[in-house]
């Protein structure tokens, strides 16, 4: 088989990786309630149409069921998240959720494994020396806590992309007018993916940080269906908004730290922080408005054709 055929097979698997088995029209008797039926599940009690004998496979499936991995294996979901991230998220948003491990549970488990792996391997984040009298001590403590809790830190940083993703990809060819809660679930999947990539980068090479923007590109292109350049310029705007919102959060933390220490003294750091926040909010609004109206105009042209 040549390379071209292998690539075509891989792309076909990316779009449709699931294979279901059907018991057909063969009449079966439920081992639980005795009802005769056709199909994969008993319509009376809901038991699966499988042999009543206890086998090693049955034992393994029950062990996986303890962790909620019965028909939605987390390792397999993570494997798909690495090889077909956008299509996997698209399947979940479209309602095909039975084949995907629940994203909240998956993120929680991956964050725990990530933290334990960093502890075992001795991968430590740089600590910040905090002066008790420093007006920024609360900000430093927050940063230090995020560094020592990378799972939560990664989730908070990734969740900043919810708003720009929701606005800038609002009129995408796929998942047009997706809802704000759907954008939340998109970033839950992306946070899990970013934790995996961060761990790989921490134990390999720093230049592999290039995987992060590449994965966002491939994921968003698969998920929303835009072309190469349409995906790229929207992603660039997304990360500009992300950067602005991140600085707004930092400035807000500085304002809170200053108010706790010095009170309402509208001069110096406090006044400067308010000015920066105002400017950044205007920039964010301008970027989101630009991307929103361009996308809306493009989708209207496409509908007319």
C-alpha cells in the first residue's frame, strides 16, 4: 500500500472511526428477565445482549465501568483527541456522546495524573519569592498557586479562549451559531489536550511548544470547517483577544492587591491599571466586532450562492 492510500485511510478514519455491531434480526432471550427480543439491548430491562458467562473480557469491562470507562474508554478518547481532535469535539457537540469519555471527568483525571507525574519525575515550576510588605503579594501568591497546580492553571488559561472562539467562529461552515456552553465544552477538550502536550514537552524538547498552535489550527479547522487561511486569521485574532483578556485579569489582580494594601488611592499603580484595563477592553471589543461582522458577511454571501 502506497503512502497516498495510507493517508486517505487515515483521513477517512479521522472522520468516521466508529464501528458498531448489530445482532441483526436473530431472536434472543434476555438472561436477566427472560424477554425475547432482537437487537443489542433488551427493551424491557435494558440489559445488553451478551453471553451470561463470566469471562476475562467481562471482568475487564466491569473494572473499566468502575471508572466510567465501560463503552467510552478514556485511553481511546485521549488517542482520538491526539489524532482527530476537531472531529472528536464535533462528534460530541453533534450528540454522539456515547462514544466519548465525559470531558469533565476526563479533564479531572488527566489533571491528577499530570500532577502526580510531575511530582514523581521531579518536574517543579519556578517559585516566586514573596515579600510580605509588597503590594503585589496577593498577585504573586496567585501566580505561585497556579504554577503549583498546573491542571487548574491550564484550565483557567484555556478557558479565556471561550469568548473569542464563540464570537469569531460564530458563523462557521460547521456548527454554525454554536452556543456559549458548547464553547465551554470545546475548551474542556482543549485543556485536556494542552495538559497532555505540556507533559510531553516537559519531558522532551522545549521546541515542541510549536505543537500547541499547530494542534489549535488542526482542531479548529476540523471542528469548524473553515479553509486554511480563514482558520489562521481567526485563530490569530483569538490569541490576540486571549492575550488582552489575560492582561486584563492581571491588571484586575493588581487593582485588588493595591486596594487591599493602600485603599482607594487613585494615583500611581491604581490609576495606571484602570487606564490599561480600559484600553484593553476597547481593543478586545474592536477585534471581536471586526471578526464577527466579517464572518457574518461571508456566511451571507455563501447563503446567497
